[in-house]
């Protein structure tokens, strides 16, 4: 866990985004597309979008059609369903 945290907070010369930032964005967008575009159930979508290390967890708001993904207490991102598909906010 410490290694992951050091990697996430370390120098960002190679990439503008850290691993947790990429993980929450990927998780939010893909879970949103899976649930609202492909119309799959939440259990299937959460397994389908799981990556290793499994640091991002998604919360699905069916009323607002928004997926919020969080990782390691510091990072979060949302994806919203529109008629054109899911977009990151």
C-alpha cells in the first residue's frame, strides 16, 4: 500500500495524471457506460470495470444517472449519462 501511495504522489514527469486519478476516471466512465448505455446490472458492471490494483470504487445514482468513483480518500470523479452517452464531469 505504501508503495502505491508513493507512486501515486511521486514525480509526474511522465504523465500529467497519477494512477489513482486515471483509475477513478476510467472507473466512473466505464461503469456509467456499462450501467446506462449497455443496461447491465451494477454487480456485473463493477466486476467488468475492476482493474488491478482494485483501488477505485463506484457509486451509482440511478435517479440522477451519475456514477461517482473514489480512490484512496483523495481522488474522485463523476461520469454523467446523456442521450449521447456517458461523459466525465
